[in-house]
C-alpha cells in the first residue's frame, strides 16, 4: 500500500477515535449541565419551603401561580430512614393549571423539624422534553462529528499531498533511472530537511553506482580484449600439435578437449566484448535491414547442424520485418536466435520462424516446461538441459534489441518456446 494511503488511513482512524470520545463526552456534559441548572433552581425552591416549614411560617400556594409545584407531607421515622434523603429524577407530573401531564425535573427531599417530625418534600419544575432535547443534541453532535471528520480528512489529505510532493518526484525519477543511460538530472527543490538529505544521499549513492558501472565496463572490455590474443595463440599452438604424427591417441584426445574448452572460452570472450561495445554504443552506423533476408542468408549455414538432430525448420513470412540497425549486429541477432533454437531443442524437434511487418517470432520445441522469464535474459544463465550454452546468447540479443528500441518477449504455448521481437511502439 502507498505511503499516502497508509498515512491517510491511520490519521482517519485516529480522528474517528478522538472525535467519538469527544462526542460522547460532549453529549453527556451538555445533558449534565442542563440537569445541573434545573437542579440548582429546584434546590433554591426546596430550601425556601424547608425554611418556612421548620420556622412554622405559612407555606405559599403549591403552585405559586406558576408551573413550579411542591407537595409536602409528614412521614414516619421508619419511612424517612428507608428512603434517600435527596433524590433527583425525571418523570411526568400533573399540572393542575393545564390539566395535563408534562415532563418535569423532580427533587424529593426528606427532612425533620425541631420537634423531630419528619417530612417528605417533593418539588418539581417542568422543562423541555428531554427526549427531544437528547435527539436534537445527538443529531447536532453527529452532524458536527461528520463535518469535523471530513474537514480534518481533507486538511490532512492536502497537507500530506503537499508535503510528500518531493518524495513522489524522487520516486518517479528513480523509477525512470537506468544505470549507464543519460538520465536527466534530479531537479527536486524542497525546503524540508529530511527530503533534502534523502535527495543528496540518493544522488551520492547513484553517482558511486555509475562510477562502479563505468569501471566494470572498462575492466570487462580491457580484460576481454587482452584475453583474446592469448586465446588465439593457444588455439593456434594446439592446431600445430594436432598435426604432430607422434601423438598418442590419449594425447590427441586431451588436446582436442583442451581446444574445445579454449574455443568455448573464446566465444564467451567475444560475447563479452560485444556486450561492452553495445553498452558503450560503439555501433554507430546503421541502415534499413530486412531481418527476413538476413534469416534467408544465414539459415543455410545452420541446416547441416540442424540435420544432426533431425530438426525441421519452417518459415512463414506474412510480411517483411524491417529495422534500422547495424548490419553486423543484425546478423549477430539472427545467429543467436537460430543457435538458441537449436541448442535448446530436442531430437526430431521443430523450429518455426514467423514474421510480419511488425514482428518476427522464433518458435522451437524443447523442454516440456516454460522457462523462467526473469532469468533467461540474465548473463551466464542457462538451464541444465544443454551444456553447449554459455549463457550469453539471449543477453546479447536483449542488449541489441534495447539499443535499437526493439522489444523481445518470451512465452510457452502449445509445447513450444516462443521468442518474439517487435518494435517498441507496436
């Protein structure tokens, strides 16, 4: 999940928890405040009645011309001790003036006078319907909850979006960055210290990577170039030894094996030299080339090799796939594809070459399971079915395609391994 979504989700959950507790607290606080105000008035009213009763002063009318009412009666000592001396409650009371019941706040107070007589005083004052009040308060709290939550969420989204712009720009630049290519420099001005540090660390790290990559290419190129001459000399000397009539059969066999090993090493060395030149873009000359014609020119050279494994080759040209490429690289590309189709094939297998104006496909029978798409184009990777592969053919093909904006893809379909080369725009 993206950082933007994770932060937004966490802030939203935290806001919901905080606002929920605040809403509950606010709701009960408002209700308690309403009750406190009414209770204070009832206490004052009750205190007046109690003082008059204790002082034997005549009591006012039970309703004193208002909706406030009181009822007082003498109770036994046992009754007085069995009840709460002060009790608040909400209930319906009958209003004589209105001849109806109304919701009221009621204070029940038990006291005694100087003679030891116990009295129960009930004081009530009508108030607004608390059910309606609670519903109204609940509605507005929920409304305020939603408004606050949406406001906080929008502010957080805007703040996070604005604050993480440098990070997003850095990630986009890194996603498009390719080692060894002319990637535009990072232009990511920001006043945020952490992002400034991150930009500097990333650029320093990539500069070291670029330098190491250049040194690696230089080393491979120089080493391969320096190795080619000794390999050629060794191969020539082995050829001279092969013509020595005094060699025993055992010696001859060992020389042939040594020569095969040197030839394999020489092929690997030439492939590494080619890859280095491709990385350094040393093949500057190019022309319009039909890969169909290159196939027709090279394929006869492979027919004898194919016949050794009784491999049949079919071509199906629905169009001519023309590319703008260096002529020697076009031959190298087709040679590697034809060789790959042979090396990884089976006795009595098939090779099908299909082309159109926009693509060319090489199909071959082989191992009855798909290859690993993530590894087949890596250097020195080859499966265990063939010991003839040095693991550089497909990487060379991939590198040539990359240099000329071509895509190469692999799939396994109907028991055949298929490699398709096409224009990147197709």
